[in-house]
């Protein structure tokens, strides 16, 4: 039942929550805007103020009345409290012999969020799915969410940039709140949405609201619904956007867009973050922290120095299509709640509703997105490494080593999965598992950056940090009784190696295995002795080619596609590809020419995996996360975006 | 350079040099009060004229910090000597990375300036332009700013000691501005702000004090200066005002230079 409360008793509400040990966060005026910050009393509320907004424009203004919630939304969202801009994830104890990684916990007080709008509550629910929807649950986020008290407020006035009605997120508060308010003149109409909310309401000097008062509150919300400043036609929007990736409007936006990242920072749902190891000048403590990142920045899309979203056009496309299209395949809802912040706080006023409508209205045929995936929950933090000792180090080539590690107890990876390997204060890198079994696991790595150089320099007895195994494996069991063709380029043989070993051990199941392997030079061939051993196995054939031969080389010269002859590539076979993307592009074109159906081809991809548990957003690949939906993909599932700039 | 084993690890040898500059950036090292002792223990400071009278300018160095731009022929010779003796060369500050405030003369007739100031301008070994270090020798890392940021300097040294890449992202000042929760002065006050096109690192000091960014850290990666300038014009700034806003501490950085030249007339 609804209750009514004089607005001046907001002070009692704040005092009650503070008395219960909550840190109360709510709207207050700072720097000529209504921001969210700690409230000590109701005097901190923006009584009698409103916000006047337009694209790239925000002005604080006086209202004729003394409304406490007479504004729309400001530059802050609640995400800065539930998912702070910078946060320690892991505490690291350095020391050469036995480094330790332990989860950093959030021991702060519970938060009471006062004045949460309907669109904002929807945004919190969206971030809940990101951080707690699996396979792993973000422990710090969960603690904050479970402790958090939500005092929501219905909107009775819409702003110039509001379009929650289009996104079906407002203006009426729905979902998971403790208390819900509607401000009517100098009064609040309240109802509780939880036991905690009811208990709070009972302690306030409220009285039951007559039906007429409740009706007036509902009418004010409906008036607000009719006065939305913006609209967005969401019918089939994801498919229409995905069907118009080549729309010329993207270049037009890119000419105006500063790629500053403000839209992503003010967005209440954008969740991308980066992870870095930190250390001081002296020895001892180190840490691993995350901080808000943006798909408009360079590092977001950089691996090994190459950028796969090299220009503003592709970065804006990533943002827009993620927010309004691919998000639905990742999490089952749109990533946009219609709050309008990205329009107001874009310094040059780029309007998402205008750009999305224009692009979605393009001539391209709609391209449906894959259905939303669900993930089996996995125990543990996922972000905290466990120590693993290096048992052996084998040098494969001048810049490639094979590390044999002691596997943690109960560790059972599948062929094609990957681990995150780290050294304290240096950071972690994704690394495919090149062998496992008998209590050990192997990683074959090329020294390319700081982290891999440090890993490649390890000696026996050293300890690395290990997270994993992550990702989808090669579908080896599908190959039973069929021709299996493995096409590898360079170090790309490593993620295939444990699968090859299994086929060698089970010759009856895998009677026809063929390896087509290309490297830069004879000196770059990895596992050379093992390759010879494999060839001894009568059912397995290996063909090797090099880009550049030398005097001792009497084998094939040229790219790997030269090995893809008709007799090596039966139409019924199953194909596993791994190597540089350019090599896989050519190999795929050749397989297509040979008439191999796309559903028979699997390939292993690499993107900017940082968290490896599907929450940092850095390895997004269209609707997929490489870390949890890949790295092994069936080709037909990514064919529409494979090789396209921007993905 | 693993410092975790002090018995066997050799401390990296550090040199600090200056070219045409105000000394403000190397003073940032002395300004690291809390960390200075730890730095002095972790690295072997073998040449640092600002701080010590025992000097070894010939090194050899594991890493040198070079402040200042190339403004005279002597400095050019000095720079080549420094490069030869250093494994890693890090430029610090707007002068070393972009030519500095003294590069403003690059936009004018410097010979005329010299005639106006000096009785015998022909005695000056002055180069035609004030230029950044990277125009002359290879540079391993750049620390931006006028002056550089103390936290970034410490991060660079800490990262070097363990062998990781320093966490010094090439992103816009807006990212730092938003992380610290500052309110955008462009959107609320129509102020001119170079934040969207400027390399982060200062922590968004000016916007946090309600003033637009001056661009001290120079252009970020792929800065869309043209779009920002168009916006400034739409907000009522004149071409001259736009040119001047790009022509401050990092005026000679290519992207800012080109943008200012577009609005000169």
C-alpha cells in the first residue's frame, strides 16, 4: 500500500539510513550540475533546482517550486559507486621465490542510493547481468550490490534528451527497489519493494495514501511518458544496425566525433575496463587494479602493437552496435536505457537517437544476431591467479620457449582452451594451453612484449600466476571417424598440439589426420622432433612449408594455402585453423574455393583478453566475447564479421 | 632488471640531462619527496647536475631522462653523445617531446627576434627551429606534460625496475576527468577545452578546477582536432582564438601545429 510523507521528512529518511550504517549517496549540487555524492542530510539535496539539457549542453536552473527531485539525470550515474572508476582487484606479494595473489575485498560500508530513476534502476539490472550473470561472478561487485539499499524515484517530468519510454525502462520505476517515491508538490508518495524497504517505511512518520493521491502520482508518471524529449524506434533495431555496417553515416559521425570516451564514461551501462599490475619503487607489495576503459581509446583494440579498430569510424561503430545491437546477443537486453547522458555529455553533441535511426534506416538487409547464450556458473573468483611452479623450460626456436608447469590440483583443461599467465607486478597475458595431463600443463610462448619476454626468461623452479582454463575447446569428438585437417601458421600450432596428441593416442577414432603447417623459416618450426614422431604414427600426415627456405631446406616453400590440395582436403572433413588472422583469411578463402562447408571449419581467434571471464569487454568480437564464446569459433558463426575492419 | 634480489641485481644506472628547457621537469624528480629515497636506492643516479656535483656525463647509462628541445647546434651534438651512451632514452616534458614553448618561434622569423634582442645575433649557434628530441634520435619512451606528472615519472621508474610496460595510457584527458568525477566544462559552461584531443596524465587538473584543458600533455593518439576546432568556432571562438588555443606548450606537436595553421589567417 502506498504511503504519503511530507518531503521535509527526507531528512529523517537520510538520518535513519545513516544510523543503520549506510553511506547515503544521492543528488547534490556541485560545479553547476546535479551530481551524485555522499549526503549528510536533506539540506544537501538540490531543492528547487532543475537541469535544462540539449545535445552537448547542460544548464542548472532554478525551479519555481521547492522540488527535491525536480531534475532528470546529471553527469554521474550510480555505476561510479557500484563499479568504481578505479579499484584494486588483487593484492600481490612479490618476492622471487613464492609470490602470492589474493583477492582484494571491498570492506566499505553498505551504500544507500537515494533518488534512483527508473532508467537508472534498469541500468543497474543490466550491469548485474554483466558482473553476476556468469560464468564467473565478480565478487566485489556482488558484495556492493547485496549490501546496497535502493530508494528509487519515479519521474514526473521528462527531459529534452530522455527516451526511456522507447527503451521500455521508465518513467515508472520497475524491478528491484527497496523504496519507491513519487514527488507531488511538497509530498512524497511511497511504496516498499522489499522487506528492508517496508521496515524503513515503518520507521518514517508517513500515513496511508488515499486512492486519489495514488492516482495523481500515476497520472504524473503518464504525463511524463507522453512528454519524452526523444524517441528511438527499437523494432528490429539490432538486426537493422547489423545489416548496415557499411552505412556512409558512420564516416559522417567519425568526422564529428572526438573519440574522447565521454559517452562511454557517462553511460550507466558501459562496463569496459582495463586491468594493470601496479608496483612501487621499493620491493614487496604490488597489486592488480582495474579502471574504466573506453572502446574509443587506442589500447582497447590493440594487440601486439596492431589495432583492429584503427580509426574513429570503427570505434564509434563498435560503441553504437554494441550498445544497441550486439548487447542483446551477449546479455539478452539492449545496452541502452534511454537516459540521454551520452547526448548531453558529448562535447560536440552527437545524438545517439539520430545516428542510430539514420543508420538503421539504411538499405542493408537486416542481419539477425545469434540468440543470447547462457553460461554454466563456475566457482571461484576467476580474477585471482594461483601459483604454479615451472618444472621444465624447453627452447623451441630463438624466440619461442615451451614451459612445463605443475598443474594446480583438479586442473583439467580441454584441447584449445587458454590460461592467463602472470608474473607479479608485470601483468597477465592470455596463453593457449599446448599440452596437459599427468599433473602438468604446457604453454608454448613467443617472446613479443614485456610479459612474454619475462615469461620466456623463466627458469626451472620459478613460480608463475595461473588463471584458467578459459574458453571453448576444439570440438575434437565431432571429428571421430572423419578426416581431420589441422591448418596452422607459426605459433598457431601450439593451441592445436594437445588435440594432435590425443589423435595420436586414439588412432582408431582418428584414422585420418593431416597437419598443414606453415612458418616463416625452417628455424621457426616448433615441435620439430615431436612432428617427426607424429608422422611415425601411420594415420597422421604432416606437410610443412616455409616462407623463406635456406640451403638445408628441401621442403615446400610458400604460404600454407599451397599445401591445401584437393586430395588433402576432403569435403566431409573437419577443419581446425589457427594462426595469424591474415593466414586464416587466405586459408578460409582457399577452403571455400575447395567447397568445404563453413560449418565444417573451426578457427581459434585472439583478441584483447584482459579479464578472461567475460566482464571487461576488451575481447569483444561483434556479439561474442573471445574469452568465453571462443577462442574456438565455428566459422559460419563469425563469417559475417571475420576479416572486417572494426571487429 | 629484477630488483627483488638486491645482492645479485645491479642497480640500473640513471642519467638526467637537459637541453633547451626551464628545468621544471627534472625538478619533478626532486619533487618526489616521499619516493625520492626509494628511487635513489633502487637506481644508481650517476649524472644529475641539478641534484649532485659528482657528474659522469659519458655514462654509460641504462636509462637517461632527457629534458628540453633542440634549439642550438651544441645541444644537437650533446644529444647524439647522450644517445650513444644510453641503452634507453626517455624524453620528459613538452620541450623534449614537442619542442616546447620555445617552439613558438618556429611559427615566426626567428632571425628577426635575434636581431631585436642581441647586438651580435651572428654569434648565436642557434638552429632554425626548436625541435623535439625524436626528430633527431630514436626515443624509447615519452613522458608528456609541462611539467611532467610526478606519478607518471614514479610509475615509469617502478615499471622499468620490474620490466613491465608502464601504465601510462595514451587516452584523452576526458577519461581521467570522468574517472575523477569532474563535471565537463564544455557542456556546462561552453568553455574551450582541449581535453578531448589531449594526452592524459595530469589527472585532469584544470577541468577539475572548472577550467578547460590547455593541452599541456600534447596530442593524444588520433586526435580529432578538426572536429574540436569546428565546435569551438560554432561556440563563437574566432579563428585567431582557436589557433592560439592549439598554440601553447605543445604548439609544435604535428597535430596541434597543423590545426593552429588552419586557423591562422
